[in-house]
């Protein structure tokens, strides 16, 4: 029960930070996707079910806080959560480069999916320009901060590692 409350608080706080403090997080005009980092973290650590719930809660908060129709972020994050959760069972995900690469690929896939959903609703949306100038740079930035966020999340959800060896 406590684990679920900490999970929910973490998802809400990360979505809140992403939507209310974008100037604090912005680098070269791009903001990292903290909710997507959470989705990938839970997909690796706890599987696609927890990741999909994370995507639904975080996506709902992002949809409510932004100017898009309700459901865009939810759809994209839940689909990415499922895909990453299934893929992470086939990868050795202990190395930080693998985690950052997985976040980068998930961020690009989520950005492309989100852009196409926007394009379906508004055909004037510049798809290629948006992917090249917004999605890929944001994915790089998100992947860069991944090791730090994953470290903090692992400390929060796993606690301190158990001491090894014996006390003499």
C-alpha cells in the first residue's frame, strides 16, 4: 500500500514539475520529458503494467495541464509503456547506457506518435519539422538526464542496498 502511494505521489510530482517549472528545466529551448523517464523506469523495474498506469496518470495530468485534447498524452505514453515493458524483458537493462538509449528511443517514438496524432487532427501540423527540431533534441536532453533520475528513483523505490558480507 505504501509503495503504491509513493508511486502515485512520484508520478504526480514529476508531472507537476514538468508542467509548472519548464523554465527551470529548459536547456537550449528544449524540456526533458520527466513523465516518460518514469514510464521507462517502471517498465524496466516493475513491468509494463505499472508503466502503463504511470503513463495513464502522468499523461492525464499533462493533458489537463496543456492545451491539447484530453487523451493525446495518455494514448502515447500508455502505448510506449507497453512497448518498452515488453522490450525490456528481452534486454540486459542494468547498464546506464542501455537505460539512456531506451529512454531516447522511447522519447523519439512517443514524439513521433504524438506528432502524428496532432497531424490527424490538424493537417497543417509540420510533421517532419516538428520531429527534427523538437522531438529529437528533446529526446537527447531527456536521455542525458536519465542516469541521474534513474539513480534517484532507484534510491526512492528500492531503498538502500543491503550491506554485503558479515560483521566480525
